[in-house]
C-alpha cells in the first residue's frame, strides 16, 4: 500500500488512492460504493488517520471503534469525519 504522509495542523494524515484500501474495506463489510462517494476526492484519493489504517489491518475491531478520515472543504482545508468500524 502506497501512502503519502501529510502533516496538517499538527496531525499526520495519509493520502492514499481509494483503490488501495477498497478490498480491506469490503472485507470489513462496508459498502465500498457508498464509502467512495463519502470519502474520495475528485482524483480518487482519500485522506485517513494512522489509526484508520491500523483499524483496517486489524483482524478484529472493538465494538464502537471508529477512526478519522478527512474531506477537503471548498477552501481546500481538511475537515475530520468519523467512520465507525464496528
């Protein structure tokens, strides 16, 4: 998995093509079409936290576990959103 690490307002954010995590999301039981529409930018990149990637790779997720992904607003700023893993 190829990621580009961004430092944004004191946080480390991973920029990654949605296709790089699509299979992992599907294995977790997510509707990948819905998540693509919710998370991906116009170039099909997603911006996710380190915890998000760890959660994807985990064999099991805890009940109520969630992790951050980020969306660009109209000014180009990244705004945090949550995705519940279980």
